[in-house]
């Protein structure tokens, strides 16, 4: 009887601990060309030149003295562990962004960038 209870307990524990682990990555872009960013000069580069270098912006934000062209790319990484009873998951999304501020004369007044998408990391979900 003890042996049967022990075997049933081991089988129950094994069935609860079965599951799978998943690693995933999503990349929804072609990376920015940082050399193209060096071609942009404040006060000289026009909005059409920015569009030729980087393509159409993801967003155009209307400002009181012009527009802001927002370019955004991202990398997603996820880790998950699925057990019969429990699920643990971790997701990390990092972005590359470039924002160009363009005045009413269609000239870039200033811009900023951050390139962090490659710092997205896999991590244990607990």
C-alpha cells in the first residue's frame, strides 16, 4: 500500500511539473542607417530630404510652429515556461527612435535619437 501511494505521488508530481519552455523574438523593422543620420544638418535639411533618407515617418505630430516626424523601430524578446498548473512569462521590448522637428518652412530645426533596440534581453520569468 505504501509503495502504491509513493508511485501515485511521483506520477502526480511528474504530471504537474511537465510543460514546455519557449523563447521568442520579434523584430518589426529594418534597422536605421546611422550614416544617414549624419547627413542631416539642422537649419539646412528639408522635410523631403528626411523622407528620402528614412522613408515615411511612423507618426507626424502637428506642432504650433511646424511638425515632428517620429520614426520608431522595436525588438521584442520573450521567455515563457508553461506548466500544467502555472505559467510564467517575461517580455522585453526596446525601441530605436528618431524624432525630427520641422518648422513651417519645412526645414529641420533640431532632432534627437535613441538606439536601444539591441539591448532587449531574454530573462527568466521569475
